[in-house]
């Protein structure tokens, strides 16, 4: 009798597994046409990708106390570097900044694709905004992260020949930034802040970043190319307040919109783990609201003043203000658009040949929208 029951249970388990696998296969994201430009940009570049972890320590700046956990006399950065193998070229360098309650490994699909095209990509867990922060991530520490980015650039450039995992060297005339969510705010501050900006930055991408409080005056400190990538179904960072404003406020700024794009849809874990959810931002809201001690206005007030072009928008929607969120696009499609957008943007700025820069510009500004119904580009 027991043996028979176990056989029935095992049969049911196998059936459930088969149904689960079949469901995921049935919901695989639709790929762009095989003969399209977008399909080619989704293919890995010519280099195999290597990955190595480092710990960089800035002994000149402290880490603050956090919710009863003591501070430290330094700032420590567990860091991952993705790099092209078997290349002795001069590489562009991209520093990625993660979102709150997240980590340096949040968007591996971007880091790996860029590295396969010859880029060196470095991302660190920030001392007080990562998901591993003792006491919980704290958005207040974003005021220190522009200096953290500068330190990370110095740390990668300072790697000796024996410590450097990649061949060749970094081309210091081709340094760019990516950032996601609070990391997108870090990217904007590092690129434009009148006191804190990093002058070595030559191109920047913000993914679902917080820019609502930055006026046109704030962005006048630099003319580097800037791309915002944002989704219209983002429950955490309001699309209208933070993304639609970009082309009108930044002289060299542009916006890649993903209709139905969710905030969590940009995170690598969303595909395939969260693809069956109506909108994964319900999970993201729970995690972020649990660690927000104050509103975004207070965060922006710490970053700067009206004289510096920083004015909190009273009409901007707050984090997770409008719930439940609308139905989201497929995260696999969202990440395809993001991957193509990030790579083609940087290639349009950093590719060595003029013809390659022009082809990348065409892909970003025209071909993505032609190949993906969810995508639109504005500059």
C-alpha cells in the first residue's frame, strides 16, 4: 500500500515538473527576426569573457554608522571585473553602480556582453546600499557614491601588470558608466554634479534611474552623451517624472523607452525566474520600502541645492506610490532591448572606426524600435 502511494506521488511529481518545464518553454520570449540588426547585436562579441573578484579598500574615507551597526575607518568594495580574454588591445572601461538592496552581480547579461566586445567592466558592492549591508541598505549613503566611482576607476587603472586579469590596458579616454535604479542616480551625480562629478567620464547610461529633481541647470556641467533606459510599467521609479524629462533637459541626452517595462524586469534574476508574474515590482516594492527611512526629497536635499540645479519635484510620484502596478512586458524581451541599447550606445561613442560608430548609432536610434514593438527612442 505504501509502495503504491509512493509510486502515485512520484508520478504526480514528475507530471508537475513536466508541466512546469512546458510552461516555461511556452513562455520563452519572442526573438527578433534572425536576419535583423537586433539579432546580430544580441550575439556575443569576438572575445571569450573572463571574470575575477577583487577587494579594493579606500583608507581615506570612512563608512558611517548604520542603524546601530558601528561605522568603519575605511570604505571597502568587494568588486567583480569582467574582461575580454586573449586581447591585448586598449580597452574601454565601464563602471557599473547597483541599485539599493542589490549587488554588483545584478545585471550579468550586460557585463558579459560588453566584455565580449572588448570592454572591461567593473562593479562593486557599495558599503551601505547593497543588499548585504549590516542593518539594511541605506539610501542616504548615495551621497558618497560618486567618490566611490572615482575610487573604483583609480583602483582598476592602478592594477599592476601581474594583478591585472586582462591583457592590454585601459584606454583612459574611453571611460563610461552604467547604473541601475539608485545606481542610476549615482551615475547622474558622478557625471554632472558641479562639485562631485568625475571628469574622466565620457559616456553614461542610467537604467531606471532617479533624475526627477535635476533641472536643466544641473546637467550643464558636462556635454557627455547620456542615455536613460526606462520602462513605462515601473512601480518603483516613476517613468514620467524621471525618464520622460531627459531629452528636454540634457543637451546630449536621449531616452530608450520600453513599453510595459518593469523596474525589476531589468535585473538579471527576472529572466526566467520572474517571467510568470504579472509585474515583478510587487516584490521589489516590498524589499525597497522596508529600508527607506525617508522620502526621496530628503535624499535629493543631501545631494545639493537649487543653485546647483537640484530641486525636488513636488509632483513627482514617490517610490511605489501607485500600486498595484500595471501588467509588465516579458522580462526577456525587456532585457534584450536593454542589452542592445547599452552596447550600441557605448559603441556609438567608443568604437574606434567611424563606420562602426555610425552603425551603432543607427541600431540605437532606428533599428531597435523597428525590431521590437515595445521599444522607442527619443533624443
